[in-house]
C-alpha cells in the first residue's frame, strides 16, 4: 500500500518554464489537495478536489492549474514558473476530515 | 489574515515531562481541528483531531483540548519522548458543500531533551 506518491522529489526550473507535479493515491480517497510550504508560513492550500471532475481554488491558486480525471491522480501544473514559486509542494488525500489527510513526501521545487 | 496561529516557533521540553503546544484561531466556522507532526524531508503525519462540538479528545500519549469561547486549542504529549522531536502544525477545517479545506498554522518546533 503506497499511500500518496509524489514525483519528482526535486526539480529545478528556469523562470518561464512549465511543468507538472504528479500525485497519485491508491486508497480510493475522494478528497485530494495541493499545499505549498514556505518558511514561517505553514502549509497553504493551492487547489483541492472533492472527486473526479471536481476541483476548486484554495488560498494561493495563482500560477497553478489542476485537473482530476480519475480518483487516483491529481496533477498540479505550473504554467510559467516564477522564483516566487520556489517552495516545497505537498499533495494530500483523505476519506474525511475526521481521519485527517495523508500527505505525500513532497516535491522540492527551485525556480531560478 | 492568519486564521490559525501558532505563536511559539519553538519549544524545548525534558524527556518524560509534558509538552504543551498551543494554537489560536479566528474563524468560528471551523468545524474540525487537527494536529500534524512533521519530520525533515517528510510529509506531515496526522496525529489527532477534534470536532468543534467536543472539548477533549485523547489518543494514547496525545490529548487535544478545545476551548471554543477562547478560540484556542492545545496538544498535550505525556510523557514526552525523544522521537516526539519534530515540527507540529495545527490545522482547522471548514466544510462547505462537501468540500473540506484545511488552514494550517505556522508550526512549532518541539525539541525533547534527554
């Protein structure tokens, strides 16, 4: 049982490049979310999904796109990378808030 | 506008003693509160949650207390162990039309000294 798998673990991008951070879960969870963690700011919600085909914006959605074509996958797309998007990105899934969210191990992204 | 605040960036506790981590929130619409533990280079791990209709939830060495009138929650770890050294995040959830959105505090780094 792999839980939540994020790839890649590390990535360096040049300003203006685009890329997709992958996230997959094998627990059949309906709820999935993307967060970014920056020093002194905790984790901030980028986008979330309550099921296949349903997504919505979180606190800091600008510069990111998501889609949810299957229950298992929830990729995060950076449209045109900026240095302000240098961060650690976490994907999470849940069967319900009482049970908490299961987080992936993160993707450390550096934009130069 | 920081809706969930952890005002102590760090806390140091002797092994075997009680660790108390605090969290304040401003939004009275939050319906669940959660605590997460995070080690370096790993994702956060869920520890314990509490519904807004309760004032206490206990799970082994971990107890979460909720004071709704003060908009304050705390996590007690008794007894503290070296493996508890980590960053602890509190989080609060709002459920709107089936969507659950978590808002996190900034985190408190807990160090357990032998």
